[in-house]
């Protein structure tokens, strides 16, 4: 017990500074996960850049920290646990906190002796020595330590930082089984892991991912990986660095705009750098408007001003950073002095700027130096590399192309961030123009190696220079089907989009799960989080469903910020059934009017909008040339609101294709506003306008859907003029163009009392040789058999192209269906998709017709994709239908859908 007490006292003294740090902040990455111990690793898997694996541990089960330092000893000689993790994730801090907890009797009570050893300190031991002598070298207080103590149960060795060991472990070395036998340090370590030395002791090794391969898997008992900060821990860390809640929210949103930044922010040192750099960047920003930064810009903010003040030592450190790329991070005094940096100079600089250079004192008072983080080294190395190229007057574009080739050729990924920073610094220093051959070269490499992870690396490099990289090419290809980059097919572009979508975590749809989501919860979700709200790659409609979310005007500035962000690829936004006033819509309109807004569909149905809001929406229609669909249904905008909206509809800049105004309190007074707007607009852009049920009565102008609008037969006279009219459009200064008709494709007159008179009025329009009408809905229109002859004549016309006709819920009777049958038999009849003569049995009796035409049932009906018999009574009509020659029905098997109760 005396030895244990001495050891605990030594550990408490050793980690006293860590104890002070814990008292100020307890935010530590404590997320461990188990990983499978595999026996068939290929070497390249270990040598990939560790940042490529940041998100992979998500798929493995969590491992409580206490599980690592606990063992039931139900194993043979495998007693080694390994914990891997990326550089700076907190492996050493975790080890030291565990040792401190044991030393302070706060946990791990089953452990008798705990010996933390670091590999960088083991590098200092050059002489042969026994395991007892090695432990006494690290812990001189244990003078009475002997073999009997070490052979007890509950003895643990922690070997921290395998990646910093200068000697490769050799598991074929001679066996050492006596703790008093002298040997080399690497031999002692290897025999501990193999179980030759102290077979009852337990070993915990930590390492960066790149060096875990040094221990063969069959020597391992457990394998775990330390993950970085969770989203909540990131916010806590930003709060600790920045302090102000408002600035914290703005800064964290800047990071979350790009998933690559968000992933890197899991690593505590990078999280600190980002928080420190963004603290000043967001101070002058008002509201929710975002001014996102690239990784290079963030590091430049963090270290650029510092470099200007301390140029001499920074220049030396940048040279050291480049020389030591791919080498162990630990730098001894000789490594610095050999490059003109004295120990005193380095110590003074490290004490003031630990994010750039930090120190650690260990065995025998030896001091070592490390860059604040591996990413800091790569940033400094990239800067020096560009300066060196310039100093040697080499061609920068060619040099970077060579660097790109090196990244693609090796799997080690050592230069991933280096190359990324170089692209960012090229932009910052304006060293190459946007049209330089380098960027076209990288785009070709991305497309040619689309299945490789290097694609993602190069894509990040391009985005450091241009945040909109490859978007223009993708949109051009989707619009015209032609690649702007020669030699690449449709498959290349589809694979590229799929690859980027998968890596960026892009979601097609985001919908609030609960209808009681409040503004507070919306902010707590940080809905400007890129993978959730902002990112949808060009060509994929991103649907963000926030309807029934209890949103108010307070959320509009944040929504406007999302819409105006150039990093947002939001295409569809559903804000239906929330509560917005005029001021809220005004804020929203500012985002819509932004040149970077790409929204195509906006739904504001049931939001309590008034006529005043339409003036701001009208401005959006005039300025926002991308918006294609606007839904204002169930809002009391009335005739005045539509009049204000019509100013935007009539604008030459408006590209709206669909306007929905259901239940908006419109009357006949609105038709004048619509008509005036459509004179300048409808023939070019508007494809759909749905305005039912409003009270328009007998006034119809070029409308696709006027269902339930109180239209009668008299109103159909005006519609007939539209359907029958043709015009000859001018073709600039070259004279007249081709003859054309109104491009009305789908006409919905359902639930209007047009009667037979109305059908007779519009039937000649079906015979217009230039007609575009393909779908005609006449359900619930009070029709009888009197109009069927005119409809049949229209169907028989060779000019008719009507493919879908719905006559359900009318009183046609057998006589009317017989008249329609004449038109259906005509070879000119184009009905091929849908014929719905079905009506409720009390309204239309076709039983007799079915029975009398047994031999000649209309084949056109059998060729329809869908026959709707839903409303016929199950027994009477179906029994009549079964009287047909069923072999004939089955022979014409183009029937796709049969609807019957």
C-alpha cells in the first residue's frame, strides 16, 4: 500500500497542471466507440489521411470510458487494449485524466498500480535496462518496486502515443520474461504486449490511426476509437472561448454551413482556432446574415495578423513545418536549433501563442515542442511552399498540378490539408486568375477519378478557391445535356453529384417532426445547420417542410439569411400554416430578392397574410427570376392583394409558372387584374393558375384551373374564344413567325354549373388545328346526354389531341354514352390515358347500354390506362360488365388500373 500511495502522489504532482485546467473547463471529448478487430487489413487503409475517417466511427457502438480500464481477466495472453484517434482529438488528455482520477481515488478502484508511460519519453532511453529500472526511471519514488508487486492482479500499463515512437515495433524480437532482465526499450514494450512480461498485467496503448498497424490484431483484446466533440460540446467550447451567446450562435452557424468545417470542428484544437478566429469576424455582423469563410480564411484570420507582428520566427517555423511534413510531430531542441530557432526564442513564443507552438516537459526535465495542431503545421507549410515557388520563379500553376498528381498517386493522404490550404492561399494572395488551366485540370481529375476518395479532397481544394466550384458546370449539363468539360458522359456527372451528396450529408427533405415546434426550438436546432437545412446540391430539389411549426415574424430574419446565403442550395420551402405579418413577409422578401437566392418553390398557404404583404411578394416576382411556384392559398389577400400581386406578374422579369390562390376571397373584380397581367405574361411563362373556390362568376380568361368558381355556360363563350383563337407572333425585325394557339394544356372546369350549353360552346375549341389541350376535367358540371354529340364530334376530329377526359358525376344516361361511343370508335380519337364516364348509380344508368353492346365494347376504353368504376353499385353494374366477352377484355391487356369498390 505504501508503494501505491507513493505512485498516486507522484501522478497527482505530475498532472497538477491538468487538474487546474479541469477546474476551469470540464469539456473533454469523451465519446469512445468500439471497433471490430480485423485480421485482414491492407496497408493503404492505415496510411490514409486520418481526417478522411472523422465520420466513420459513427457506425460503431459506444464504449464507456470505464470499460477500457476494467477487465474480468477471462482471456489467455491477449490483454492489450488499443485506442486510436485522429491527431489532437484528445487521446493524451483522456489518458492523463484517467490516471488523475485513479490517483485522486475518484474511480477505477479495481486497479492496484497504474503506470502511464509516453512513447516520446521512451525515445530518450538509449541504454539497455530492465522493466523494473525503466519504471523507476519514470517514477523514482518507487524504490522498493519488485517483481512480486508487479505480478499482482490489477496492474495496468498505459503506453501513450505509439505514433511518436521512433523505433518500429518488432514482434519477432527475442522473448523477455523476467522483469529484472535488461533489454532495449522497444523489446520491453513488445514483450509486454505479447504477454511474455507480466502475463497478468494489462496494457492500454493509444495511437494515431496511421500507426495502429504496428500491433498485430491477434495480440489485441479490445479496439476503441476516440471521437471528437459532439455538436453540444462544440457549442459549449465556442461558449467558453467567445462568451457572448449571440456571437456564439453566429460563429457556430458559420462553421456549420460546410460539413467539412463542421467535421474538422470535432477536433478540440481546430475548434479552438475556429472559435478564436470567428469571434472577431462576427462582431460587426447584424442580424442573421451570414458571411461564410473557408478553412483557409479562418486560419488566416487566426494567424495572419500574428505573422505580421512576429515575422522572423514565423518564417523559420514555416520552413520547419514544410521540412517535417509526414514526420512525427514531436520536435526536440536539435530539430529547432538546426533551423535557426533557439530554445529560449521557441519557449517564449510558445508561452504566448500556444495555438501555434506548444511545449511539454518530461523525463529528466527534457522539453519538447509541437505545433499547436497538425493542421497548423500544414497551414504554415502551405504558406512557405508558395513563397518558395515564387522565390525560385517557377511556374505556379504547373507546380500545383504536380502537387495534385502526388496527392492522387499516394494513399497516405499526408498532403491533403496542405494542398487545400495552398488553393485557399492562392485565392487570398490573388496568385492565379479564376480561368487558369490549373482549375480545369483539377475538375478533369475529379471527374476521371470519381470513385476515389481523392475526388472529395480535390473538391475541397476547389472550394477553398471558389465556394461555387463545379456548380455552373453541373447546372449547364442538367439543362442542356452537354458537358462543358470534354470527354465526360452523363454517368460521370451523375456519379459526381451522388458522391458529393453522400459526403456532404445532403438530404432531399427536412420536415419538423412535431407540430408544436416553437421559435425557441427552431433556434435550438440551429436550423441553419448545413446537412439539415442549407445543402441540396444543384439539380436535386431540396424540400424544407416547416409547416405547422408555430413560426412567427421572429424567425423571418433567420429564414431570409438562409435564402440569401450563396452556400444554400435550397429549392423548395414550405412555410404553410404559420403566422406571419406584413413585417415578417418584408424580412422574408429581402432574402428572396438576394442575387444568390435559388428558391424555386415557396408555399405560404394559411399564414394569415393580408393584402399589404402582396406588395413585397410582387417585388420578389419582379426581382427574383428563379421563383417558379408561389402558393398563397387560404390567405385573405382579397381583390386588393391580387391587384398588387399582378404588378409583379406582369413584369418581364417574372418567371412564375404556378400560382395558387385557393380560398383567397377573390371576386369578379380580380379578373381584370389577372387579365392585364396575363396580357404581358401568360403566353410565355405561366403554366398553372389555381384560384378555386373564389367567387369569379361569368368571367374566364386563359385559366388552367377554375374549379368551383361559379362559372356558367355564359362564361364559356369567352373560354371558347380563347380555345379557338390562333395568332401569328412577330419574330423580331425578321417579320412574322409561325401561327400558334394558346398553350393551354390542362383545363379544369369541374364543380361549375356550365351545363350542356357550356360544353357546346367549348367543343369547337377541341377541333382547333393548333390546339395544345390534352386534359379536360368536366366533373360535377351538370351535364346531360344533350352535350355528348358535340363532345363526340370533337373526339372524332383529326385535329383533336385530347388524351384525358373526365365526365364523372354528370347525368349522361345510356343515350349520352352511346353518343360518346361513336366518337370513341373513330380512328382519330386520341383518348389513351383516362376515360372516366363513371357516376353514382342514381345519377346515370348505363347498365342497359352495357348489356346491349356486348359484342362491340369500345376498344378505346379497354386501351385506357385507367377505368374508373368506383361509384357504380357493386352488384348491378358489375354483373352487367361481366356479361361482356371477358376473353376480349383480357386480350387487350393495356388496362393498367381497375378501380372498383
